[in-house]
C-alpha cells in the first residue's frame, strides 16, 4: 500500500496467480499420495477487490476492479493437473488477471 499523498490501494494479481499454482501443485501431491487418478474440482475466491487497482511497477495506474469479489471454479483431470498445471491455474485466475487490466497471457506461469 502506498502511504503517500496520492494513496492508491492495489491488488497484486501475480501473487494470486502464484498462490493458485501452489494450489494446483498441492492437489497433484495429494492425488499422487492417494493414488487418485480422477478429476478434481478446484476453486478460488478473492474478496475485497472493489475499487482496487492492479499493481504495475513503472506503468500507468490500471482502472479499478469493478466487482467486490472474484470467484472461479474449474474441473481438471489428472492429466491436466500433472502435464498442464499452468493451464489449470490460468483457468482459475485468467479472468481476474484480464479484469484487472493484465494482458491476454499470464507471463509468470
């Protein structure tokens, strides 16, 4: 948070993306230990977003996020989780990233 004169509250969507990828990786670990080869339903919820702006170091301030919260679910097969974990994280966070003014792809994945 910026405590200066023109204070702007931000959301660091790439942190949300990273934590979501950890969720996917934890799901893979649990599936492996349990020897579960079926599909998983995964979801994320981020609350308190209304009016926050995307953190963009060195760039103009992005427009504020219009919704108060973000919720997204997806169903992923064992193959998707193990072979394409980035696409599962993208399915969960992509709409948020774009809604905050991010590009079509989430680079850090």
